[in-house]
């Protein structure tokens, strides 16, 4: 049985870590290029907030056994271009608002999962993810890109 409160705590801790990271980034840090698809720190921060917004629809699909699987070459290119475009006017304050909105929707979605739905899943972007796994993906995605960011903007 999935521990809903443990998942909620994990998501809250991830939101807090995201906020701390955004708060410590300087304007110079924001423009640094990372090793990830030549994205800047600011673009990765926007990408994390944007991606968290897809979890509710991912969960709804996984409950029905339907995932999202565009051809990888197309998906990767769209991801890079859309992130660059979407982040063009992003600031630490705007990405924190975007993340907080996504986070609130993720928590609402978490509250609506029924006990028999946790193990339902679907192949999404080539990986099989359960409903539970989709919630964990928020933290996993943050950890992946926070590492990219802290490599070039290590902070104090």
C-alpha cells in the first residue's frame, strides 16, 4: 500500500528545495550555461516548474493505461525549443510562482488517487511509470537538474 502522507512529505520537501535553490541564484547564475542540452540555469529552473505541471495529466493517463510517447527525437527537440522559448522572460520569482501552482495541482491530484489506482501505469516517454511513480518523478526530475545547476552555480 502506498503511503500517501510520505509522498506528500516528499513533494513538500522537493518544493522547499526548489524554492531554496531559486532564492540563492544570482542574476549572473541565472545566465550560466549548464551541461544539459546547452540550457542555462534559468531555463532549467523554468523547465522544472513547467514539467511538474504535467503530472496531473500523466496520472490521469496512467490510471487509464495511457501514456504519452512521441518519437524521442521529436520530443527532445520540442522540449529544448519550448524550454528556451518559455524561459525567455523567466525570473526566479516567476518560476517559483509557476512551480507553486504546479505543486498545488499535484497535491490535489495526490489527494484524489484511490487505493486501487497506485499500481496502474503506462509507458510514458519510453519508460513504464505507475501512478505512484509519476509522483516520485517530480523529486527525481528535480534532483537530476538541481545537480546540473549546482555544478555551475554551487552557491556558498
